[in-house]
């Protein structure tokens, strides 16, 4: 993939779609998204297209197929998928495309719970206007986190390689997320269902002693290890 095409896609992309739902539920949610993203793109990877061929029906309106800008990134993301699961691979794709991830269906949400570190719950029924607003805010969450969180990930990897203590860096990530939740003041509540989640792959890698996955990709790995917001569509 030519790098200039990658840059153009990043600019116009508003999310990466991931699902483990039935074909019927998947298409139902896809139609819902189509109505709300007429002028911006949503992305999917080949893995999803193989599972849900119906997505080709919506190619270019608004869905586009995503590719890996660098071959080594594909190798790394394949390893992440093998070790942690398809959901984690999709999150890493969302990270390299600086986009939130759209979690379509309950099964997809369940599969990502182990790498979610916080969430926004709501007991409100959102109008179309509110959905559009908070999907846009979720986009800002990922974008605003990206530069800082990828640099933080790079520091964690370097300290790990040297046998250093990176606990304060992990704590910084959690504090940043806690502060970011204020963006969602219009809908946040103590109870209710999760509607926005914060996904942090590097925290999962640390807790499960899996940082060795990124050892051979130390210069590229931070791009796949940003804090990513997830929009839950169940």
C-alpha cells in the first residue's frame, strides 16, 4: 500500500468495524451505520470481509477495505491476533489508522472485555443527534490520545527491554483515561450499559507477560498500541 494513500484514508476514516455477530444482526447494524456515515468512511479488514461477504455491498458507501501501510505491521498484527484474538487485532488496526473501533454485537463486546480498561455507561436512550455527537467525541478521544499514548507505549517497551520499572507509565495511562471520561458528561451514569469503552492493548500485554510479541517490532509497535475508544453497538 502506498503511504500517501494510507495518509489520505486516515484523514477521512471515522472508525474500524469489528463483529462476531450473526450475518443477520451484522447487516442490520451495518445498515444503521450507513445511514449515519454518508460522507465519511468506515473501514474493515480482509478478515471481516471473509466472515461477512455482505459488507462488499456497501463498499465505498461508506465502507472501505483497509490495508497495512507497512508489511512488518501486518506480521505484528497477525501475531497479536494469534496470541490474543481477532478483536485485539482489529483494535491494533484501529490504532494504526488513528480511529475508534465500532464493536458490533454482544459477542464482539464480550471478546474485547479483557482488553478494556474503563468504560462509559449510560441509562439513556440516545437520539440520532446524540449518537452522532458521541461517535464524534469518541473519534476525538482516540485522536487526542494518539501522539501521547504511542510515545508512552514506546517508553514502556524500552524500559521493559532494559528490565526497568514502567508502573508509573501505566498509571499515567489510567489517569489520562479517567480525565477523558469527562467528555461524555451528557450521557454518563453510574449504572446502565457500556456505550463507550477504552481499550489499551499494552496494558493487557504487560499484565499477561506478552510484551515479547513486540520485541522484534520495537520501532513499529507503538503505532499499534495507542489507547483506542470503542463504540458499543449491541
